[in-house]
C-alpha cells in the first residue's frame, strides 16, 4: 500500500521510530543500565500500618541531554486545554496561569535547563556538561515526593494582564478550528494522528504555527526541541509524510522563538571564533539553505 511505504520512508527521526501505530513493547530494566528504560521503586509510608510503592519508569530519548520520567500518575490537570507545558526558566515555574512547584524544584537542580510536562510523563533536559548521575537521583526524589503528596503538580491561577508570557500554556494548536481551511484541517489531522504520538513517545510534542506559501510552520517541544536530529525529524519524517498525502504542502519549516534566535546567534558567533582559531567549523544544521527558520 502507498500509505505504508510512505510511513516506512519517513525515517530517521528525532523521535527515532516510525510513525506506524504498532510499537514494540517497552522493557523494564534496573537503573544501573542507563541506556535502557528503567524503574525505581520508592517506598513511601503513608499510614502507620501500611506502605505505598511508587514505580517511576525512565526512558532514554534520542536526545542524550533529555530523559523521560513516567511516574504512572497524571501530570497535567483534568480538562487541561493543552497536551503539554514546557518551563524554560525558573521564573516561568512561578508565573501565572500555571505555576508548578515541582517544575521549580527540578529547574533548581544544577545543570537542568528545561522541564516539560506531558499528560502522564515528565521530560527533564540538561546541559551537555552535567552528567545524569548528578541529576537523576534528585529528580527521582522530587518527582516521588510530588506524586505522593496528593497536591496538584500543576496549579491554575488567574494572572494580571500581561503576566504569564513564560508559562507556555496556550491552547492545543492541533485542535479543530471551524475557521481553518480544508488544507489546514488535513495538516492538523495528520499531525495529530500520525506524527504527534511518535514524538510524544520520545518525550516531546509538536506545535502547528501556520501554513504559508506551501510551507508548514512547526515548532518542536520537549526532548525534540534541542535534539541534534530535529532537522532530520522535520525533513525526512514530517515533511515527507505531509507532502505525500497533501498536494498543497511544498515543505516544512521549523520555527524558533526569540530566545532561541538569540541562543542560535551566540552559537554561530562561537563557531566563527573556532573557525578563526582552527580554520574549521563544527557541523551545524542551522544556517542559510536549511529548513530551520527563525520566526
């Protein structure tokens, strides 16, 4: 079938698996094997005569600096309008409309750069200089404490006008909108049903930012946001599938926010200094002619 062959061609990905619905079962391993999924059991006394056991599964992602924690507990509030929240700074964990004490505590761990909440999982991203051995034990402890406390992991509070810009709590960009054109509706349906599940499986998510002049504008979140393979994900995976099913789609472009644009420019300046010192430039996927675009 044509659809099946398209799905098989949409490899490799930042979410380094196919978009097919069938998946191999996950395996559980001890924490001593850092390259494989693992479980930790934390025994938390909650009554004088009984004990409660919490199992937290960890899964590696294609991004070596991002780790996915699955505490077998809902993370986002019920009826939440977005399928995720991403906290990019300590300030964002305190700002309305969705502050999170757990996200704030995780962001305070040395080396942690962002915290991503899915419906039932948490993705922690670190800088490349800090080893997971220094982060994982404290993250386990904080997540276990938050889950067993009985308190909401994400709060909902009203903020003043102009507050909450750092909260990253917009409505789901892939949700149905009666004002969408037929083409945009088809794009959203494919992203929701065929693309998003694979990306969520690897600790991330995807945002639809628009459709202009044949180009689908997308933003990767969570583990996929800083993954070295993000360009491959968009080009060989998402773009191939969208162009296969929708004739109006001519390509896919990755959108960056203002903070990411600044960081990208700093990295390019760093590359230039290295070039002047060594006469060579480290490889990068960002630059003129790439599919990465700054919003």
